[in-house]
C-alpha cells in the first residue's frame, strides 16, 4: 500500500502542516481496540452500474472476459484500470471479502 500524504497551510502559524492517512486510525464503534488503517482510495471512476471503484476492488471486464484487481501503478502514477471503459466493467468484489475471486 502506498503512503497517502497530505498538507494544508496553517494561517495562524504561517506554515504548512503535513500528515499521513497511514498515521490515522479509525476505531469501529463496536471494537474500540481495533485500529483500521489500511486505507483504500477512491479512483474517481465508477463501473457500468455507477458503483464507485476503489483500490483493492476486483473488476470484471465483460468485453474481454477477464478480471483485474485495482492497484496503484507507481511508475505510471495511475490506477491499473487497463484502458477499460465504464460501460464494460463491473465491480464484482474486493481483495478482503472475496478472496475466492482472485484465485479463479
């Protein structure tokens, strides 16, 4: 997972403040002892049904009859959607809840 860093200008102290989402921890309401910090970013894209596509999603390309896992490509500085068009792809699961789809 790549580190997601942010910055914002603090006008009171007249300086930039830096932080990382990897440093943040979301505690589920029923599990205050559990830290959820494996953030998956929204790609800005949707599938043929209008469902948002996130890192870690498993897509089915109906035009090519193949699947792909959405990952960030460091060298190209983009998500590996593979040139798919929204009309031909569908989110069919994710790497956490649907591991059986990865093996197929």
